């Protein structure tokens, strides 16, 4: 149960998708004068070292955040006169991708990219003084690290770290006092029932607070439970009469391959998605511009692709 450590995966392609979407949503939601409460049901350690033992063991950031960063540093290829407009990154970086890159850079010294902020630190970085953040984490090591990291922010009562199950813990906070909330849920899914629990949490939350914005990250892997998540969330949103958006990023094939010795090579995580109920109206167009650029930069084979579905 406590085997998952996000430090191995910090800055990977799934984080690029998740955090790009998260920042874009917060930019919109925080434009209003009313206070916003943000909940992170699976917060992790909060801050990660990309030059640390965990991240270097997996090397996943090299095919995610660091790969995107390297692509943005390359000189743009000149566009042919009269050529049709494209969404290529050479023609200009999508605004929400640039925002993501700039925000991560703000946690580092100029020219350095050793620190990668997790969702709690990205959220707190954007919040105003009146806004609140409540983060849940039950991993015994990560919650200690998270608490220590949050303490360094000197954010006072703005941020609350709760060592409890986020799926259950969030219930007592909905609806929030100011009646505005964003709920981010990105469990590891290492425990099989996480797939059902995240859907049940959203269903329960909608009955308690129907106007909140709910964002669920999920892996796209050859497993029925994984494919059930967006389908069931779409059904929930439709029955509740709520708008929804489902964005996916695939960087490679999910098929098993073998090396010269005949040993099976597992592909790792090939794709992931973000499903949002009550999304900001600006998100669809922003992602339709950004996701093809992520495919262009992060794609590893001909199976790389992206989708943006919406309804309601």
C-alpha cells in the first residue's frame, strides 16, 4: 500500500499534462474576487529533486519536463511564406505550455532545473491571500516531507496538511464556505480499487457541492479499470447536467516488446488523461493548441497522439 513514491516519476509526461492543465484552470478560477478553496487528495511530498536518487533512477523527467524544456531552447525553424498555419511548437509555444515552463523555472535558480514542484506547491504559488489549500497524504514518509516543505513556505493557515485518506477526508469540507472550489485527485492507482474510489469520490462530491470544479488524472494502460474511469466520469457529469472535458496525451505504444535476448520490455506508462467536470470555458481552446505541441515534442513513436473531448 505504501510502495508508491512520486519522486520516481516527478516531471514525467503525465506530470507535464497534469500540471499544464492545473495551472491553466487556476489562472481562470483565480480571476474572480471570491475566495477559492483548492483540495489535493493525493499530495505526495510536494517538492522533488530531478538530480536526486529517485528521479535519476527512473529518468522519467528526461522524457517529460526536461525534454520539453530542451525543445523550447532550440531555435525555431523559419516558417515558409504562405504556408498554412500549424500548431507546431516552431511557430510559437502555446501560452499554457509557456506558463507551465515559467512556473517550474520560478522554483529554480536561473539556468538550473533541479527542483520540480508537485501539485501542492504549484497551487500555493498561484493562490491569493484569501484563498485556501487543503492537501491530503497518507504515505508516512511523504507526509513528513510534505509537512516540512510546506512549513518552509510560511503560509500560515492558508495551507493545511492532513494525514488522512483524501477520498474520505474531503467529504467534511464540501461545500466550502465561499462556495468556490477546485478538487484535484491524482491517486497512484497502484491499489486496484483506486479506480472505483476516485469515481465514487467525485459522485459523492457532486451531491455535496454540484458547482465545484473536479479534476481527475488517470493512467491510460491496457486495463479495464483504467478505461472505465473517463467513461464513468462522463456518465456522472451527463446525469448531473454538468459540462465536462477529457484531455489525453499518448507518447508511445502500450505494447510489450522484447530485446535481442528475448526478454520482455515493458513500455512503462504510455499515456494519461485529465478529466474535468465544470471546466473553465477557456480550457478547451488552450488545450487544443497545446496538446499537439506536446505530441510533437514528447512523442516517442508513431502512436503518439492527443485528444480533447468535451460535452455538456
